[in-house]
């Protein structure tokens, strides 16, 4: 059973959808106060924050920062620190995808993916670290991917960004190994979120097959367990990394991928 934490502050980027939203729910249920960001329809994120507050009796602060912009990454962290007084847990989760062969890959998509999936984590981490170092405590979790460990065709920017964040994770872990701060990467396999749904629908449309058939063909080799990883399973791993038992786990890449990268 998950221990209930009181008065700890967790920051989650991209907390308005998919894995980030699942982690926001799980951390709020575990008693964390939250600062979340991410895109959403007008009023939707604020309503989500109020729901979490009422359901779990924690404080939830929403900030609509665009993490493709370095100044907004830093401002989000500064705002969260000002709102709650400190940050105990930073989860770099926001991410985007685009699929095309290298020679056709639009350069603006390359820049956007590197900015959101990799550079944003650098900007949030460098802003959050001094406070964590001062207090001698911090948990930094980067949501990388199986694509941080292995590659797939047509995903050059995504694979490069995820390999990059695995490298960043290790450096942050080493630089802070004796300061009470851990930094780890979670490497999910396929989780059925908006990001993956879009890819499968595009494949189904391009190959004139059903979404079910596209799922089987597209993901056969990448899901030895025969199913998607759930957002709850990713959230459970993130919560474990914040538990006392995980205090000496740092610089690790933890696969939650149904066996994909064991092959
Ligand atoms: P998602 O599309 O459901 O959620 C992405 C979140 O990031 C949203 O809240 C979105 O608003 C936010 N975001 C995107 N661009 C942003 C920007 N410029 N500024 C602020 N927020 C921004 O996707 P997801 O599947 O939940 O993915 C979450 C993370 O998990 C990503 O880093 C992704 O690469 C990673 N991941 C996902 C899978 C999967 O199969 N779904 C597998 C491995 C890793």
C-alpha cells in the first residue's frame, strides 16, 4: 500500500493529459501538493486542479507555461517555488512526437521535439536544483522512453531527445549523488495515450486497415507482454522512486515496457 505523504511538493510538467495526468492523480492521492503545467482548453486545467484539490485535500497550482520556451520553463519552476515555498519532487514528463524519415523530417519539428522533450528538462532542473541542494533533498524523475534505450525508424528527433534525457539524468545524478538528491529516468514502453493513439490512427489510415490491425502490426515486437503499459504503472514507479526504499537509486533507467527492451 502506498504510504501517505504530507506537505511534500511535486512539480509535474505536461500534467494535463496521459501519463502526466495519471501521475498528478497518483501523487495527489498520496498526499503531495502539486504544481502542474501542460496545454489544455481554456478553463479545463484549472477545473482539473480544483477537482484534484477537492478529492485529495491537497493544494494544486496550475501554470500554463510553454516548455518549448526556456524562459517559461524557468518561470514555471520559480512560480511553483514561490507558491509552495519549495520543490521536493520534479517530474519532467511533457513530450511531443513527430514521425517521418530523416531526409523528410521538418527542421521546425526537430527543433520543437528537442526543445520540449530534452531542453525543457535541462531548464527546469537547473532552476530547481539550487533549492534542493540547499535543503539536501530532492527527487528528479525524467520520463524518457524505451526510445531512450533503443531506436525505431522514422523517429529521429524523438529517439535523439530520449537518448539525450537519459544522458542528462546520469549527469544530474552524479553531480548530486552526495547531496540527498536522486535523479532517475523511467523508460515506458507503449502507453495508450493521445500521443500513441494518433500514431496508430495515422498508420491505420495510411495502410487502409483497422485500428486493431494497425495496433497488432505496428506494435507486435514492441509489446512482448501483449498489452500496453498503463499510466497507473508509470505513476507507481514514480511514487516508488520518491519512497524511502528508493533513496540510493540514482542515475538509473527503469524500464516499464512489457519486455520490449529485453530483446
Ligand atoms: P500526451 O500527449 O498525452 O501528454 C503530453 C503532455 O505534455 C500534455 O500535458 C501536453 O499538454 C504537454 N506538452 C506538450 N508540449 C508542451 C509544451 N510545449 N509546453 C508544456 N506542455 C507541453 O503524451 P503522453 O503519452 O502522456 O506522454 C508523456 C511523456 O511520456 C512524454 O515525454 C512521452 O515522450 C513519454 N512516453 C510516452 C509513451 C507512450 O506510449 N505514450 C511511451 C514512452 C514515453
